[in-house]
């Protein structure tokens, strides 16, 4: 059994994503690893959805602003990228709260530890260029995603940190 685990480690590649974005809503996000860049599929879905868009009723609810409708359309088009991804290829990444908090706890040197959620994906699929792609989320009321290219290699795990600095606003794709 140990030999087969060693072989798996040598023949597989891995990604270890962490999520560190204070204003993310919700504070968890679904993601998957894609073998191709999904941005052209998004643009096609957005074009198709925009062409089918129907005008609002004469009396739309006041809470349904044109900007809110636009952000919803962008998010729905981006999520279309996931229509062909099987459910067993999608994972949930929680906000990374592994930093130390003040408080009383003798077991951690006087510091209370926040919960840490960690995900690691391992695969024996061919290595090479991949994309870590998240479903749409919101940061400060804007529809956003992460679409991070990563080069994976057999026998190695690549750390990927999702932050406010590498997020993409969906209206910029």
C-alpha cells in the first residue's frame, strides 16, 4: 500500500488554493480546475444571454436597478462556464481564517486559533497549463471571479492564493 501511495505522489500533480478576501460575499466559493481557458466560453454565454435579454416590465421593483440586473447577467454568464463540469470536479473553498486571534487558550500559547479550512486537489490527469476557476461571487457589490492560470507538474503541489489583488471583475473579461 505504501508503494502505491508513493507512486501516486510521483505521478500526480496538485493544487492547494487558499481564499483570503475580507469583503467576499458569501465567504466561501465553489471552484474547479479547468484544462482550457474559460474566458471565451464566458464571452459567448454573455453575448447569447444579452441577445435574449427582455425589457423590464413597465413598473420594475425599485430594488431592481439596471446595475443590479447587469451584475446578475454577468454572474449568470460566468457560471455557464461550469455547466459541463461534473459535480465531482467542483470543490468548495472557505475563507482562510488561519491567523491568530487574541484570547485565552493555554493549548496555543495563550492565543486562540481561528478555524482553518484547507483544500488540496490531486490528479493524475496530464500535467501542463490549467486554470483555477471560481464561480461568480460579489466583492463590494460587483460580480467577480478568479480565473488563475497555473502550470502543474507531476510530483508537485502548487499553492494558489485567491486575494483581492488577483480577483477579476466580470465586466472586465
